[in-house]
C-alpha cells in the first residue's frame, strides 16, 4: 500500500475519532487497513494537558481468526507511522481549537451587532417600522 494512502487513512480515522476538543484526553486505539488481512494498529494515551504520553504502532495480521504481531513488520515504516500519527493528531487538535475560537468570536460578534428592532425597542418603539412611522 502506498504511504500517501496510509497517511490519508490515518488522517480520516483521527478525524472520525476526534470530533471535539473534549474527545482528546484518554486512551484510544486506531486501526487502518494495510493490506489483505493486515492492519496498522495504533495504541495511545493523551493526558489532561493534551500531551501524547504513549503511542505505539504495530503491524498486525489475522491468523486463525485472531490478530497477532506481524513478524515481517518494517521498523522504518512503524517509526514513520508513529511520527505521522503524532503530527496528524496535533494538526487535528489545532484545527478543532481554531474552529472553537472562531465560533466563540462569532458569538461575541453577534452580541455586539444588534438588530434594528433591538435598537428601536431600546428607544421606545416596537420595531424599526414603528420608528419610521413616527
């Protein structure tokens, strides 16, 4: 399987598992297909400070209905995927944090900009239309 496809699969799995900032702390696992009856299995823990404290990637293969470590796993591939996982996880957190900041800013902006009816009601009218009738 091409490396770019592995990255895209991993990125999609991270996005599915982490939909909000609140979903980050805790233990988790992610599996992505690597080939026929073969997966890359990520096992990780994120602490309350949103630090990835443990992360491991294993290439697993199905044998007799169960998953076992693949003895042919390439150490370089595992290292690259572990580092990519860390980077993609951080990128996802930053993306969600930026989205939350933007939403908060928009809510604050809505409070600042009042509607014409709100201004008219402050000045003793029922609506903007009523104020024009006066």
